[in-house]
C-alpha cells in the first residue's frame, strides 16, 4: 500500500490559478480528509490525483511511481463520486463487477469479491436491481462497493455524503468510520463538512483559496489552529473573534478591547513581546466560556444575551460584548439565571491570539 | 353532486373535440375514402358516381403483378440500407463531435444543414452532382484518371446513388439526436468508467452506446417510417428508373394514380404500404417493450 507524495502541484484555468503550488505527503494506510469551503481547490486536487483533471504543473507520486501523466486506470486508484456515478443500465452486481470484468478476472473470483463486499455493506439482497430502483443510501453503498471490490491501493472520495439527507448522512458517516477500520488502505476524502472531517480523519488538510492552510490530526487543528481561517473553519459553533490591542494595566500586559479587558496567557508572554501597542485578534471557543464569575481571579466577560437556541443537550447563546457578537455554548442542564447582561468566565490558556495582518496564530 | 360529476366526465372529451374533429377530417376521412376507393375501379376526370365496385379485384391484381413485387423489394432494400447507414454514420459522427474542442460547434451546424434543405432541392443538387458529363463527381474522377461511373444510368448503380443522396440528407437527423443524447449523459458515470479501467473505446461500447440506445431506436424507427414514404428525391433523380430499379412504392403509387390513372389500384397500393409500415412499427415497438420489460426484471 503506497504512500502519496505531491510536489508543487498546480492547476490553472486560463489565467486563474485554482491550485497554486501544493505539496503533500500522505502516509501509508492513512485516512486523509481534504476540507475547505467550496471553490478552495480540494475537489480539483482530488481529481488531479485521480487523473480526471490534468495537472498544469507538478508531480504526483503514488508509491514509487510518478503518475501525473498516467491514465486514471493506470494509477491503482478507486473513486466514489458525489452523485454516485452508477451505470444506470447495469444492475448492482454488474456495476460492481465492471472494473473486474474489464480486467478479465475469472468469474469465480469476481463473484467471490462481490459477495464479500456486498456482505460487508449489507447490499447482498440488491445485487440484481438497477440503480433507478435503489434509494439514495443504497446507491451510496453500491458506489462504495464498486470502489471496494477493486482492491486498489488508494481510495478517493469526492464528497460522497453530501447528496444524502441529514439523518442518512450521519448514519453513513458512522458506517464509513467502521469500514475504514476494516479496509486498511490509503484513503483521501474530500468534504466541505468539518464534522465529517473531524470524525473520519487521521489527518485533516484544511484548504482555502488553493492553498493548504494547516494539516494535522483533528485534535491538533482544534486545539491549535495555525491561522484565523482554520480557527474559524474547524469547530462548530465557530470560534469567536474579538479585536484587541496589547496594552498594560497596573504595569502588567493586558489585551484591551472596546468594552472588555482580557488577560495575556502566561505562555504567550514572550511571543507577544514584539506586539506591544499593536492590534491583535483574540479568539475563544464558544465552549470555553462558562456561566458565572468562576474561581477567584479568573477572567470573565460580561455578555449581553440576545437569543438562546435550545438544541437539546446543549444550548447556543447569541450574545453581544461591546460591538462584537459572541457565541456561547452551554449545557442545557444549567438553567440560565436571568436575562440581559451576565458574566461568563474562562481559562486564560484557552485564548487564541492572531496577528491581524498575517492572520497567523501567535504562539 | 351529479351535475358536477357529469361535467367532470364530459369535460375531457369536450377539450379533445377540436383536435378530434381536425383528425377526423384530415386523417380518418381520407383513409376511409382510400379504403373505399381500393374496392372500386375509377379514373380521374370521370364523375365519382361512375366508380365501379370490383371487390378485391384491385388487390388480387396487385399481388399478381411483378412490378408491385419489384417495387416492394426496392423499397425494402432502400429503407433498410438508408436506416442502417444513417444510424451508423450519425452515431459515429456524434461520438466524434461530442467533445469541447475548438470548432466543433461549427461542424455541428454544418452537419445538420442537409436536413434543412427541401427534398426537391436535394434531388436537384444530387442530379447535378451525378451528371455524367458535367457533374463535379465525374469531373473529379476524370481528373484522377479514373473511369466514369454510370451514377444514374445503370440499374445497379442507380439504387446506390439514390441511397447515397438520402443518407446525405438524413444522417444529420440521427446525428443531432445522438449528439443530444450523448451530451445528456451523466459526466460522472463516464469518469467512473475511466477510473474503472475502461479505454475510450470500451467506455463508448459499454457505457455510452447502451445509454443512448433508446433514443437511437426511436430515431431509427422514425427514419424507417419516413424511408418507406420517400418520393421527391427519387422522382427528381431517376423517376424510378432505369427500368424499375429505383421504383419505390410511393413512386409506384404516384405513377399508378397519375400516369396510368388507375385510382382504385393506387388506393389499394397505398393501403398495402400503410399496412407494411404499420406492421413494421408495431413489431419494432413490441420488440423494444419486450426488451425493456426483460431488462426491468433482471
């Protein structure tokens, strides 16, 4: 099972650079998720790996082979498409066996593989049906099955769940997570849904405007986003951003906002030294804010609650702090004591700080 | 409420009535009249009352007439040849031009032009092209030092020439329908085939052609029905000759009616042609629905 190496991959449409120099290293048996908003170049990247789109420049290595000039069929890949891309005139069994029949596998081998994969995906009873006679979820499984019987070195998924309704999507996401434990292959998965990315990935690659913003394990991206874009993209509800200026109070450095003052996390003191007197962006996750004054000396923000959205176990509070909107996620069990302005405390180490010019995190 | 119920029941027929009336006058009446006429002997110019009832005599005479059977053979050969050639060429052209290359839209337009030309004009164009002294084809052969071809004067060649002219005019019909069907195919299914290891040729054979087959079948059926009724181009090119070599049924009907002035026999001929086309159409539609239901069960 090969690892994938991409060097200076570029894609131009006319004068527009959709991908401007991409370098990636994907390890063996890794489940990699390319995530980003629509138009960020993630699908184009996947299609270039598949060979459906020609790279304008750069190299794609799968294992020991440079494949960027090869036909898709010579790249040892299988792919699941967003709209499933089943062959409408073939029944499920023939859809799944198409690649094997083209490769002239013996019939017994084809049958055995189809049975094994169909059992795994619980579509054994659908083998003689045409795609038109299947539900969305069933088509999705067949599309997955068609890729799995191939036993290719690399599996590519292009937003495979985005055509499903919310309930089915959650269910299929869980099944995908189970499947990937059983199929130890290199998988690359494209999605715009950060929850899919967080739940499925060994490694997430966040893309924006044709560039990699950050890559790493889901928890690393959540805990230490490298820049404002990643901080705002990973996590739901998204991180709150507050404009501040690095000043001092009673001889101690503090972050001064319009109507609020935030402490400087002790670990960032040194990194913040060059920013004295300059503007910064402070970020805090909705779940990091807790109702009340908290323990002695804990920093707090006074938030004016405008709206409480009850979701179930959690509630989302839409609040204002000075001119800024601040989202808070609270446990629904904690009854809110009163309306209007309320104090919310937080751990100073949960603050993220960003340079507003470079948008990079200050660590 | 019975009155409302009654109105509901009658209203569909009410809305259909105008169309039905037009069909009655324009379609059913002439057909019935033609059936009636086929049992009579009547010449143009004589009063209709002078028509003499002859029973099945017209049909008996026709079925015993060699010229009729020659004409049936010519028609069958012509219709089959043009439909097969037009489908093969039309689909092939559509496959070639189903891509986004510079200039393809120009080619697409050029290729459908012949279909827009009136059949009479097509006949005149090809009569000029086939002219054995001054026609461009003969000039070209002469320039290449090749012997001339008796395009329209040899009985064997005349049918081929007539078929070529029809293929030239009607291949575009199959072409545009096949092209539209190809462009309506889901792009991702074709990409999936590429990933599954299909070559361009295999993708065409196993994915594209089966998916556009229903459209092609309907287009071919329309062409087949039309081919049985072709008249103008052949009339202009050969008038059915030399001998009876290109005398297709509609031309045979025309000659029987307006040259021999035997309207009864011409009507009987028309009815037989209608019957042939009807039987063929029903058979084809049956074959298709049979295949479709079998495919549904698979």
